[in-house]
């Protein structure tokens, strides 16, 4: 980001005001701040869901606006604070409408997200139907399925919004294990309200 500002309207105060930073490949960066501090705006700009009002967003020295959208979205993944499931089995919830992702990719992603063994313990394993509300999944399992969904696409950039905010201690520990394993391999931007989440 090179002197990036963003306003939701021309008359509005900037949600982000002249922000500059560099994230290197494989680096894990934490962003903390209270509600209203611009974290969601930052996520949307990083993911290219919005364009800067001022300044430049460069990826590998290239203006992000010049990057081909399909190639970009195949390299970037977002894990929201609250994972939604679709009315289908575990396998398809991790594949998530990306037919080029193989069953082996899904299983490997679940292993990296530390949820594979728990999936195998479900009544029909990866073929267990979750329904639209993810019935049968705990909050921690749902979050790790969301991380597996993100990892199945083999992203180069992974953006996580409050990845452990509503988890019990065991699930939080497993998510931390996943993120630790990914350090150096995937560029990560982790958003949090509290420093303790990032520690």
C-alpha cells in the first residue's frame, strides 16, 4: 500500500487515511484495532473488493487494478469471522463450488486445518451432510472447515478476520497450530480486535 486512502463517499471522512505498508511473501501480519478503526475497509481493499480513493495498491510491483481478476481470486482466500455452510456434505463445503479442486486437495486442506480426524469420526466422514446451518459442527469445527475451504485453493495470500474470537481453548489452539504451520509458505493478514488474539 502506497499512501492509500479510502472514502465511502466524496463528502465522508476517510475510513483509511494515507496508509502505507509492505507485506513480503510468506510473512504473517497482524492488524488490531477497535470497531470503526478501518479494519474491514482494509480487508476489502486488500482483497480488491474496493479500489483506493487515493494512493496505489501494488502487488509484486504491479498496480492491483491491472491484475486479471480470475487469476487474482484463485490466489487469494478469505476466512470470515462467521463461516457459512451450504446444504451439502463436508467434501463439497470445503470444495465450495470450485470443481477443479480434487478430493485429495480437500483432504489435504482438512489435514492442514487440523479438522481431518474429526471429519473421519463423523457418521459418513467427508460425505456427511451438513445442511445449510452446519448442523453437527461445533464452532471450532466450523472455523477449521472454513480454513480448510480457504486452503483447498492453495492461496498465496490468506486473509483471516478474527479467526479465534468465538472458539474454545482447544479449537483456538488447533487454529494457532494451523497458522504456525503456514508461516513462511502463505502470506497471511490476520485481523483482530485484541492483541491477545495475535500473540
